[in-house]
C-alpha cells in the first residue's frame, strides 16, 4: 500500500489559525462504519452517544513549552575564517529548536529538531537565555539533534521561562500567552508532550460531567506526544514506515476499567495507540515506549469507538483513522468521496462530504473537526 493513497488536497489558507472561544462549539461527523452512513452533529451532543458500560479513555499528557529560540554561541566543529562575510551569521545566527523527548533521567539531554539543521554541527553551543544554553552532542537524520543542556538552576523552570508553546507548523502565527492554557486539554496533568493530543481539546468540564451523567466511566491514560505522532512518513510504502517511540503509561486501575468495559471509546489517536499497545502485550506491560504504527489490516483488540480530528494528508494519524473507520468512510478514496475536505468560510470552516449537506460550521483548534467512529452497531446509543 502506497502512502500517496492517503493524499488529499488541503490548501494552507483553508486551515483556521485561531481556536474557538467555546471549546465544545465544533461540529462532529458521526461515522457508522458497519452501515456506511454519516450524521452531521455538534460536538456538544457527544455525550448522547455514551451510556452505561462505556469507558471513555482520555490522554492526560500535558504540553511543555518545547519550542525554543536561541543564538549560536560559537562554532567548534567548523572554524569560520575572519574574512568570511557570513562569519557573524555563522557565530550568532538565530536557531529554532523543538524538544522531542528527554534522553536522560535528569532531563538535561534531549532529542530535538533544530533549524537551520545543516549549519548546526557537533560541539555547537546555543544560548536560549541567560539561564539556559545547550551543546549539540549528536546528529541524526531529518534535522534531529541531541542536545545537552546547561543551567545554573532548575531546568524545567528555565525551560518554562524561555520556552514557547509548540503550535503546529500549519499555524502561521506566533504563540501568545493565552495559548499556554488553550493549547492544553482541561484534564492535562502529566507534563511531557511536545504537541497537544488535539482530540481532547474540545472537552469542557460540562461535557465531561454530561458523559458521567450518561453512565459512562472515564479512564485516564498517558502518552507523551512526540515524533511518533507528528513526524511525516519518509517511505513510499506504508508497510515500510517506522515510527519514533513515545512514552506511555496506564495505571493499574484504569487498565482494569478499560478491560472490563463493554465498549471502549478512545479520545484521540494517542489513546488508541496506548490501549492497543497494552492489549497486544496481554496487559502485562502498562508503561514504556511504543512505536506501534497502525495501518489498514491492523486487528484492533480493545478500542470499539474513537473520537479524533481530521488529519493532514499522508500522515500516520490519517492512516490510523483509515485503518479504524475504513478508507471510504474517512474520505481517502477519491473515487467514492471526491469532495471530502475542510474549507474556511469567513471565520469558520465548511465540511463537504458525500451524504452530508455542506453548511457553515465554526472552526476549532488547528482548523480541524472532530470525528466519532462507531465500529459496532450495538453501540449506537443516541437519545
């Protein structure tokens, strides 16, 4: 299967740049896979699809200020001639770093993405603030660098002061102070993600309480979002792709609740991957690293329904959603769903899909709309 089979056109000007004031005011497309039908609903109606015996699984990972801007603080590996006209740029040029995951217990050594990657060699030092600087101690592919940080005080305090909210690359604006709270789920607790588990961004305390009132159980798990979630695939064939490992943890109590539930409703692709990783190990390994890549043909063992966002073309996330809901249902089959796309209308977006009347709908964070896939007919609870 070729990665290009999961391509669709998504012009950049069709991606909303600001989130809604009301987290729950987005549209939701409900997909009944077995019946091959769709319903256009509001996300605030989501609790109506839950009931006793359901377990709603949330990823409680918290986004850290993983985006850093600094200046080169000298080049050790490649001395620059005194008469070189670009000497000043080489020695003091601006550097952008995105932390990906810690590699040491003291959290001072990190895998990161760096720009301009080609100019940053081993031994290069980068100063981010008076309290924080780093040295490049290893190089990898696709702009990956290993950084060793130095700070006079607490690393996380220095990072909190110097770091920026790691907004997705398709959001073309600087981060703002409000993004520190808005680019977090309301149940974020365990710090470690370098991008938000975005399906959870739509939940409010009122929505969660409504889910409980419907009789659904709620379980929290953790998967720290990293390269395994958002890095583009670098192979032509889906089966040859490998994902970077990401840390996950499922405490014993929620693990039991997930196993005993009549139906498991996973919020986001990260929750799906954590649950299916644990299920594949017969629930013996509830924490560690997972590089599980779910693509068509994968046999889901525990997840029965899934709430997710629309995802970028040819991404591992879109491929996972297609494996769960079917390529036709997810709009990846151009012959059957030629008009599946999102496009803005003034301050909102429009969803066009075969079987769903186009109508104006508000934009949500990142300009993506949540989807609910229900895989089993006996799970269709509405009312």
